[in-house]
C-alpha cells in the first residue's frame, strides 16, 4: 500500500507526456509487480512518463488489460483489483497510443463490450482518442454502446 501511494504521489507531480526515463523504467518494473495495488498505480503513472507512441509501454498496457493479474484470482481480486488494473490500463492506452494503433483499437473494441460498465465507458473514451477517424468497426462498437442497458455508458 505504501509503495502504491508513493507511485500515485510521483504520478501526481508529472504532467501527461513529461518524459522521465528513470520513472518510466521503474513504472515498467512496477507493472509486473505481484501486488495488485502497485500494478494499478503503475498503469496510471506509466502514461504520464511516456511519449505518445511508446510501443513498449503500449504493449505492457495491452497485456495488463488482457491479463490484469497472474496466477489464481481470489474473490477480492475478481471484485476489486482486476477491474481497477484493467480500467487504469485502458485509460492510459488512450493517453499514450498513437491514433490508428491497430493493436490498441482491437483491444479497446473488445473491452467496449465487457460486462463491467466502467470498463466499457473507459474503452469508449479511449477509442475516441486512439481510433482512426471513420473506422467502421469502431463506429459499430460505439453505436452498440448507445444501446447499452446501463445509462452511465
């Protein structure tokens, strides 16, 4: 918990896109940390210390969206940490991916149909930042969200 708070404090002092290679390297390490709170904080911090188009950071975040934790998940992981890590990684993808990134767009389209409304909402926001204008698959996914049963999305 203390490390996660420290990561959040570091993150709060950085502006989005402020390149800091030392913090970037640490965030990349923290994204693989076994403690879920640290992984969640690192996903947010990574977007603040990387340049737009940083492929290594993009690949790490894509991995965190698809496999938020390693090993067996406890009930607490299922309810709290898996959604938190995924949401932070999805939001960060929207900040660091170049417009038209095929891998990110594919991942975000899948997340736009997730069971968790917050994941769908953040995926929709990130798709608006990352997808190429006029992408028919993205438009279809976003139109599907308009018919969402949860009004928050």
